[in-house]
C-alpha cells in the first residue's frame, strides 16, 4: 500500500502574482497527485501499477537527515529515552509514574551540579557603578514551552518567520541545511524493540515534539566567543544579537549547544531561491536596497532589521515587541497612570506565543512570582534542556506526560487527573 | 652516504656517513670539501645564475594555482560564505581546517630557528632559512583564511583595538581575539627573525651580483651591512633574544589556536589536552613540510653538501618523536572520553572511530600520523630521501585529516540529535584549498629565486675552520677538517 | 694595492673626524684596511691592534667570530636591558589595553570630554568584566611583540643601520668581507692613527693586503 499526500504541490503560487521575478518560490513545487484522483475513487485506487521512471529527485527536509539509519542510534536513545520514559534531552513519563513521583520525567537527566567557575556572576555585575543598569531590572524575561501541549502544527514557526523577517532560502539551500527558521520543531521518534530492525518495524512509534529556539542562556556560551561583542546580555536577561556589529565569524553558532543560531550564508533576501549563487559586484551594504523587490519589501516587518549576508541571527524573544510594551508602560508610569513600571502578565506576547493554538508557549516576567511563566518554571514538570552544561537557559521546557491506553482489565488512569498536568 | 673529498686536488674520494654518532667527535655538517668560498658560491649561484627551466615550469604552475585561489576568493567576497559547503550546524569547515593546517606547518621554521638555536643544535643552520621562509608563507596562507572566512570581510578591522569615537571595542574573552594577537604577533616576529637573519646574506648577494639593478636592490634590503664585528656583537645578542622570545611564542601560538576549540563546549573540542597536542602536531606537520621542501631542493639546487643526509635524518627523528606524541594524544582523547564518563563526549568518540559518517577520516589520520611514521624507527627509511619524502607527504595529509576530524566530526554531531547535519565541501572550498598551495609555492619559488635559501653566515660559523684553534704550521683546509671525521676509528684521541 | 692619490692627508694626525678638504673631487683618506684569509690570523691581529691602543677600528668578517669580542675589547651591549624594559612595557600595555576596552568607564572632565575612555562593559556569559585568566594570552603576546620589535630595531639603531653609504664599499677587495675574507680597518679619526704607523702595525700582523680607504 502506498500513501500519497494531496495538496502539497503548486503550479503557480505566491509572489508570482505580484511580480514575475520573484515568483519562483511558490511555483512548481511538489508533485501533483490530484491527477490520480477520480470521482469514482476519491481516496484509493486499486490495482494501480508502479513503474520506475529512472528519475531522481532531491528531497529537502529541515531535519531528519539520516535519522532513519542505525548510526548513532544508541546515542539518540540515551538522549530521548525509551518509550514512555524520559531521556537526557526529552523528559517525559507516564501520568501514573508522574503522580507517584513528580520527579519521574527527569529521572534520566544528569544531576544538576551547581558548580560555578565565577560565583554569583550577575550580582557582581549588577552592583558595578557606572555599568549597565544592573541585572534583571526591572524585568527578568523567561519562557516555558509545554511539550505536553504542543501538537507540532508549526504555526509558531510561521508566525516567527513573518514577525522577524526571516528569509526564505529555497529548496537548494534547505538541502544544504541552511534553513533560517529561528524556531524549529524538533521531532523525536521512539519505538520499542531490541534491535534496530525491530525498532523500525514498531507499528506504534511515539512522537515527541520539542519546539526549540534560542533559550537565552544566562551563561550564554555564544557570548564569550564573539570577538567583537556582537552578542551580549542586556539588563533584563535577553541574549541580544547586535546585527550591525556582527562580522560573521560563526563561532557563536559552533559553541551553541542547541544549534539555534542561523547564519546568512548568502544574501537570502535579495536572492531568488533556487537560482545560481550570483556575485554582487556593488558595495555589499547596498545589495538589498538595490536588488530586493520593492513590492517584496512591503512585506517586511518595519520594526525588525532586515539582515544582510554574512551575519548571524537568532531568536531574541521578539525584542521589538518587548520594547514596544515596556516603553509604553514606562511612559504611563512616569505620567503617574500606573502603579508600577513593570508590565502585567501577558502584556508582552511573542509572535510564536500568539500563534500557538495549544497555548504551549508562555512568555513573561520571572521577577513577578504571580506570572504564569514563573509558576510554570517552578512547577514539577519544568526542566532546562542540557541543564548539565550549566548554561542556565531562560526558556524551560515542560516535560511530556503520556497516558497510554492500557489493556482491558488494567486500571484506567483517566480519573487520576485531567489531560493537563498540575503545574505547581 | 655523504661523499667527503679528502683532497679535491688529488681527487681522492672517501665516503663518510655523517649520520653516525662518534663519541668525542663532531660529525661534519658541511661535507663535500666545502670551504667558505665554495659555500658562498653554491648558495649564491642559485640566485645569481639564470634560473633553470624547472623553476619557470614550477612557477608557472604555482601562479596558475594562485589564479585559481584569487578567482575563488573574488567569488567568495562578492557572493558570500554560502559559496562554501558550510551549513548551520557545521559552521566552520574547510576555512578553519585549512587555517589550522597552514598555521601548523608554519611552526617548524620558528622551532628550527629559535628552539634549536637555544639548544645549540648546529644542524639547524643548513635548513633554518628556508624553513623560516616556509613558516612565513604558511602563516600568510593561514592568516588569509580566518580573514576571509568571516561573513563581512570588509568589517574585519573591527577585530583590532582601534580607538574610535564610538567606543567600539573587541571582546577580550573570545579565543578568536586571542588568535588575532597570537597569529599577527607570530607573523611579525617570524618575519623579523627571518629578515634579521638574512641581513648578512643579503649583503653577500649585494657584493657578488654583477647586475646593477640587483646591486641596488640588495643594497637597500641589506641596509648597508658590512660584517663589522661590533655589529655582529649586537646582531648575535639580538638574535639570541629573538630566539628566546620566539620559543615561548611558537608554543603559545598553536596553544592559542587550540583554545578556539578547547574553550568551547562542543563535545570533541572541550578538552585540556589540546594545547600540547596541537603544538606537537604542528611540529610534526611542520617538519614533514620541511622534508617535503628540503629533499627536492637539495637535489635540484645542488645543496647536498650543506643540507646533508644528517640534516634529513634529524628531521625524520623529530617527525618520529612528535608523531609519537600525537599518537599518544589520539589514544588519550579516546581514553579520557571513556574515563570522563561524559555521555556526549563518549558519543562523539564513538562516532569518530566507529559509527559516524566520517569515521573513515579518523582511520585515515591514524594511518598517516600514527602508523606510517613508525617506519622512521628504521634507519633505512630515514636515510633514503625519496621514501622519506613519501612518508613526509603522508604525514602532511594526515595532519590535514586530523583537523578535519576535530572540526567537522565534532560539529556535525553535537548535543541535540535534531541538529545533526552532514557536511560536504563545495567546489569553491576545494579550489581555494588547492589555490592556497599556489599562493604558498608562488611565494616560495620567488624566495628561492631572489633570496639566499641557506643561511650562509650561520653555516660558515659552524664549519671547523671558523674556530681559531687550528694552529698547525701549515694551515688546515676545510677539506682536511672534514676528512678528520673517522667514525670507524672512534677511540682515537681527537686531533686539534 | 692601489696607489694613494693624496698620501699626505693620511700623514696628518687628526684630532677629530673633521678632515681638512683640499677640493671637491680630491679623495680623503679615512682609514686603512687589511685583508686576512684566516680566522686565527685575524684574531691575533685584532689583539695586536687592541693592545696598540686603537679605539676607532673594526674587524669585518662574513660570520660572527668566536672570541672576537674579547680580542677587540668590545663591551657587552645594552640591548638586553632595552628589551627587558620594552617587554615590561608591553606587558603593562597589554593589561591596560584589555582593561580599558572591557572594563573602564571613565568620563573625562570638561575640557577633555572629547576623549572617549569608555570601554565595553557588557554582561558576557556570566563572566567577570575583566579577569586575568581571560587576558593572559593577549598580555603575553603584547609582551613578546614589544620585546621582539625592540630587539630588532634596537639592534639596528645601535648599529646605526641602515647606512647605505660606506667608504669601505669602494674597496674592491672588501667585497669578499661578506663571503670568505676577514678585514681589519683602522679609522683615520683615531687619535693614534698615522698612515705610516697604522700600516706598520697592520703589516706586522701578517695581512695579505693593505689598502687605503678613501672617501
């Protein structure tokens, strides 16, 4: 039996309607399978014959390259854990195990050792006279991502792309693994069985979605390696990226354990996806001004820098949205219209958060103990991915709980709680 | 076997193996009956006689490759780093591999000129000049890579602490910034060392050339050197000081290059073993390159009396010793990965040696750097220049694979399996790498043509007749001094 | 041996380096140069010249001769002390540069407020603003760079190089000074220099050839 997806092909689409030059991106993608569909047999064809055309096609995928192969399988299993158990990166457990022991999802992660080369790093920095305004003042931004709630729909990715002017790189660059999404949804598959072949033939593999973007580490490994201080911490705990300071050594991306930094290998905004890597003979800084389509440039979010080639970019918790809100609140506070200078919970909503249909992403002020993000981060399911590196990420993930259907006769776990797990 | 002419006038030849260690006697480092005059002749002839056809052919090839290099660089600069194969997981690849490869090669020259000078290893004089030249040209090739690998090359000057009204400064915690200082200081000091050592020899060329243009040119670059002993006094002191400064410098440079990796937290990079391991690897690769250049040069330029088989033998021994240190390092990396108990580190080394997509490169490197150099235990391989030439080339190839293993293998599989990516070089990567050899050999062939390739003054100073203890009634000639070396008659008292 | 065109100039003992000129084109004797082909000979000759009390004279050789410093009575150079001082300067420079660019925040008083002494005071990876550990490599490199530059340029300066013009270069035989011969040159500016006396002294040392240096 062969399954064919419907609706993933386009003959003509996207910007072609506006401009012929930039039309390539949506046109002629995928394979049209509607021609196989007749009104008599809407969903299946019996007795169809398959012939080998001898042609090959490149398959572009933003991840999953050589996942279906035995190499490194043991390593992945340690990272992800066995079915219904947590691993080092993906923390999960069954609901029953979680109720018995709230630490069950984290059993397989390495113990956090609070060993610090430089004790109390920010306390020292904050008290320094003449320096930045201090640390965690007035806000301390943080985020949680609930892996239990995430359905893997990718709406957050699209929202992020639209909000932050993330370039579209085209199929050829995806094949070269240079996709630019700041936010990606990592999918991890687990199956039971002892050998690799057995695992492959498991009819009911389990899937975990782990949305991953810059987690804004407090001890960010990317910052110390930048020779020009193009990525630094701000006073509110954001790991900021200064685009016009970046010279593109790419050292930060190497040292990022989450691999969430994205480098503009070409001038993706002014390049027509799929075309030959054309030299630009003018002054590099004028490339976008002169070659980006004027209509396309209307699509850009005016509050976000459009990055040129040769610089690094990454998620900054939608810093433009944060600044918009905090500036207004500060003015209101100065005018005496507000009690406090800090924002209320849900005043700042990141693009990914606003798009998430499952409310899996929560952003807010960790200084405010009443904010949802504070409550979630102090909850039992919350953990830091790769916490053993002591990077102290500001984004924490909430462990996944499963409530598997058991054989008849076993006690149902439904009455143990609702679908959502307790957060505090 | 070096031929020692016991007396050129009577054409009696005696073959003496100057690689034999004879207690109480110093093996001659200049053979073939050379005296001061003929040492000058043989070295300056390379510069003053018309170049052989082979030089023109080689130069044409090198310049063609240089053209390939410049074309790739132009394409890179106008288009972006995307013309290479690097991707969002393997952000460094051929660029930094080749940087470390060339910087490593650039270590032998200063090692020979500085460390061996401090240790009074007189055999260095035969090879130090062109080894230093090799160092400088290798550092040029190396230094271009990090400069070109950054995304916005036109902003590269931001790496330097230039006072400016916007108070834009570099960030001093970055190992890349340490690199800027280490590599530029190393390039500067190597250049000074090379040039200062060359001053007396440039004066020799000035005094021997018949061409007016060359006379003026060599006059200017030799700064009016006369060979005054008052000058020699300060010169020697300056040279000694430079050697003493360059010794820690040469060790620091590759240590700092290794900090690029060792201070990061990428599994496979994050290890304290790196500084000594890198330095030993650099010396291994550097001496391999010295042999690759010295073996043909002594044949083609008729330098066999000055770059004797003993020099070749010594280089091979250094290669063997440092090869053993790097082999130990490979073993120790694996051991520590297992013993340290870090899951990611263990996984990294499993991929490296067993499961990974690039496991072949690890075994390439083991074969080239750990297995093949074992042949150098046998004197037969050390004394036969052409098999040794092959071994040295294999050593160079192995050192390139070592950097490939460290950089690409570590980056392609880091912490999160979702970010595992393969890397393959693009044709621009390959063209630039091949082209960088064009740059290197263009510079090197120009050096061979226009500058003294052997440190004549230093070679003369280690010849027996440079010392004033021969007070026989008839003056002893160099031929006789060299002829004194009779290792087969060890236990006879040394004649003075 | 070339003939002396103005032998009488050599006979005049000069108190200083100012040599009376007889005309624009007339060569002036500035010294006497003797050639040797052997290290031992030139060493012994140098000892004799030293013992004769000459001060403005020199030995020229294609390579540094072991023991010539003692034979000529050359005192140790101050170069190592210069290098030490500049090395320490480089060290201090490295420390202050890294401290300035990453840790200082000095606001200059009014007339000098155009001087910008602001450094980067950023929060980087939870690390201290300035620490010795992070800056040792750069401080070390600065020390070495300053020292090495001093060693080279100090040597050239003390040797008064570059000096492209030298009357010695007019002697045909002196071309071998950088190849295989050794020379002793006595400067006419020396208080003891007389043409005859100097020639006698050099002849007594077994010189192969003695020529007059003219300028």
